[in-house]
């Protein structure tokens, strides 16, 4: 199975994930949204589109609850570690 389709979020979520990716120097180039694209604080846009390799890294390392929730939504309770995913 391919990676999660997309991580979609608000401007605040964009900055939360972007800052974490930058701090961890991982996969930053896939943070594809721009803060300028948000027209309001509640608007939800695509923040990133990762492959399964990045999903696995996020699953094991990213402490952001809504990112983990998106991984569970895509892969199930065991995340990208699930057999047959």
C-alpha cells in the first residue's frame, strides 16, 4: 500500500508539523503547503504527502497526536507496521 494519501490540516497544524519536521531534519521537502495558501485560521489544506517510508518514520518518532491519528486512519491500529497494509 502506498503511504498516507495526504496530511490535511489548519494553518496551526501546518506550522506544528513543519516545525517538527525542520527540528528533526527529516522529510522537510515534502511539506508542500505554504502558509500563504491559507485564507483563514480554520481552512484545511494539504500539508504533506508522504510515502510509506516516511509514514513509518512518523509513526515511530512524531509526537503530534493528530498526525498519529491520520496514520491510524490510513493503516489501522498498528499504523504502517501492520502486516498486509
